C-alpha cells in the first residue's frame, strides 16, 4: 500500500527550532510563581522561571503589560537601578537562585502553544520567550502560569493625561521599583484591592486625597476604610470623576455627586492631585492561556474571566497549571499571599499525576455583584460623560462609535442611510461579541493590545444590548501577547523546507506577476491563478 507523502507546502512535519528543553517552565515571579519554582526544584526537576520585570521604560510608555499612565518617576529610566530594586523587593528571588532555579528577569513569555483541535503537530508544550536581545522557543514538560493581575480601565474626559493609571501599575511602581511619580492621588473604587493599594501608596509616602466610589456605600473591607479615614482620606461615595484637568498632566480632578439614578449632578468639587488611580475592577491575566486554546469563563468569585481549574490548579490544557492572581482574585487572596502560595504548592504536588485527591476549594462568593458594579462605573463615567473622549486611546475610538459600530474615521465613511444603529440591528440578536466590534471599529486593536479599553468595551456592549456583563464573550487573545519588534522574528530560524514554500502556506496563489510576463491587455480578473507559484 502506498502511503501518500505529506504536503511539502504544509508546516506539518517541519521541525521547530527548539532552543531549550526544561521540565517545568514557570511564567511569573510573584509569590505564587516563586513558590512553584522553588517547590518544583526541591523535587529534583529542572525549572526555568521567567518574569518580564523590570519592564523597560519605553514599554511602560506603551502601557504594557499594565496601565502605567506615564506615572513613572525619572529613575524608572535607569535599567540597572530598576533591576536591583525589583530583586530587593522580593527576597524569594534569591532563594530561587539558591534552589537551582534558572531565573530570567526581564524576559517575557509572548506565546504558549499546545496541541488541540486546531493544532496537532507540536512536539509538546512550546513557549516563546523574548528578552531585550533575542527571542527563543522553549519546550517544557509542564507549564505553571503565574501571570498575575491587571486593572479594568475607566475613561472620562482627560483620562489620557499623564497621571491616570491602573492600581496594579501604581502598586508595582511604588512598592517594587520605588519609581511612582505622583505625590497626591485620588483612588477610584472602594473594593478591597483599591483600599489595599491606597494604603500601600500611603506607606510609600503618597498622599491619598480621596477614595471616590460611585456606589452609595463602600464595597471593601471596613478596617481598611477606617485606616484611610484616620489618615485624613476623604471617602466620597455616590461620586464619579467628571474630568481630569491639567495642561501637560493631571493637576485637578473634577468630582461630581450622582443622583438616585446614578447620573452626575451639577454638584461638583475640584480636588487638587497629580494622579488618579483606577481600581474599579481587577481581573486575572489570562492572555497566554486563552491564546493557547485553554478554557476560561466568567467567574464572579474569581474576579471576572478566569481559567477553568480543577482542585490541583490544572487548566483544560494538559500539563498546564494556573496559580496566583491569574487563577482568580478575591479579597482574602489580595490580603494574604499564603493563599496564592498554597495554590502553587498544590500545582507542584500534582505534576505528573492524574489526580491527587485534593478537594476543590472554591473562593467565597463576592459580597456584591461585580458585573453590576463595573457596569455602574461605565454608565456613570463613560455613558454619562460631559464630553466625548477616546475609550480606545490607541485607535481613537469613542463610546458612541463603539455602540453605533461605526467604521474607523480614517476611512472617511459618511453613509448614514441606516436609521437604526442599535447593536441588535447591526450585529443581530444575542450578546454582542467584542471581537466583532473590534474588527469593525478597531477598538482594542492598538499597541497596548486592549489593556486600557477591553473591559470598558465589554461594559459598553452589555449596557447597549441590555445584557449582564457575564454574557459578553471574552475578547480573544492572540500570540504574541506582548508587542515585539518585527526583527525579533528573525531570531527564530525556519527549517529549510519551511522557508522554501513560505509563500504558499495559506493556499493562495501568488498575486505578483513578473513584468516580462504581463500581457499587453492585463486585468486582475484575467490573471491566471492556476499555474505554478513563485516558489515552485
């Protein structure tokens, strides 16, 4: 029996240029990642731990991987000082070195690949890693994701000004780098994550002028609130920021009271500050897992979209575990790192085992509906804004353009023949999909990869379609999940057979015709697309 040869134009069967092979790859050097790496090394496994910190100053300027909002002090430009400060901020990094872990700081994981329904030719789990100089592919028997958290963006007029930044970015700059620029800030949100951030900033020497909360009552821990009150911080419930005012950066926040319907009133006050910290919603970082095809779902008790896990922290991808904040965020976990470390210990104990017999310990139900809470912020701050502003700063897309699914302005589209511009009329019945809206409006398609606007867009779509936030699908991620210079691709060599037929991978005939073969009367429609392509 003759077995047909594989298609020479296919990537199937082409060897990947694997640079290294390890037993365990840990992505993230926080409490959970370090516990996992040290624990796996103690079992005699070869462990590689990567963490993208310290983040280069230019990358921070692009609001990657967090919303830094130009809140960095000048010393953030000193790469060596940032490295020293980062290592000093976490003593267990040195412990990991001593345990034999291969620790690589300043190294981002830009992609994770695993065989699945749409991919079946990988040699195993493969991760793409990149530092400032090169990009490599690493194959691992097991991968433990400890990628951390980030914050939901929240827009208002002037929110593009330097000094408006996310809580996680502010916390990292203040406590890990000693490079937080603003000296007097207000914090939006009163959940436990917001209050913990406010106290940490205060301990770093920052004045917390006010906690601004749109809800009628604070939603976070009473003890933390009491501590802030005693320190002189105003707790403004039923308020929202109407505008950030300043010439080159934030100088004043205009704050307004909300009426009983959640709409801003004319009762405003000006609060002098040089920073506005956004902490209205903290979400797990699931980009690598989602891009690799892992299962995620909206889980309010875990802070929103989070990995679907078993009792041993296993994801739906074989040999991939998730631990720490990327596995879920809740108040007790925010206040006690031992919870994240316990997750890492469970994952390490389960490496290579079918089951450990652990009982699933679900986090407690949240004290308030996080979906309604986040939608209330979007309604009060974005929908009821006093003037239009760019929800997606990278692509300059407004809330109205998102809700009316308007094409990008650079297309100069003026056709207004459709009278009904509701989401249901434009996208059909059912929950609108942010990926569809992204393709039509470009909202979320910029260099920050949607980190500032992703959750706002979902909130706008939920409000526009009268759907709960949990019904809006997660906007998909694609590798590379970190912006990379195109030159980095040259560091991953191709197999000779791969390079020979690269132009035919997509099953498309060449559209270019050499000038000496162009007939006297030539149109694209008459182009012969049945003949051999360039590489043949």
